[in-house]
C-alpha cells in the first residue's frame, strides 16, 4: 500500500493538485511524502510541511534517514525569524 500511496500522490501532482495529507492512523504518510519529494526534487521542491510540534522531530529525523540529500529545517519556537531566513535555502 505504500507504493500505491506514492503513485496516488504522483497522479494528483501531475493533474496540478497541491496535496494535504492528514490523519493519525499510522499508514505511512511521512515516508510516502518523503519518497514523493525525493523522487523528483526539481519538480517537487521546495515543499512546506505543517505538522504539530509533537511530530516535527519525527518528520525531521525520517527525512535525515531516508532522504539525507534534501536540506531540511524545522521552524518552531519563539525565534522564528532567523529560521525562516534559513529555510529559504532549504528544500523542505
């Protein structure tokens, strides 16, 4: 089902849709999203992922594990201005 999920995301992207995935069922949306972004960086990046603070460390860690070539930054906390400036040179 992971491969089917990535294929579905790609099909929607080819039709010009932007994507939002949301639920808490543990079906692999994180890895599917990373696979989609890493498969065609020229087309799919930059990307913005909005997630609860409780999930941001996991997203960041999974990106580092499965797509270490993508430059990522977490934007959270009180001092966000500097992080947004840093994000301008990142992929995700």
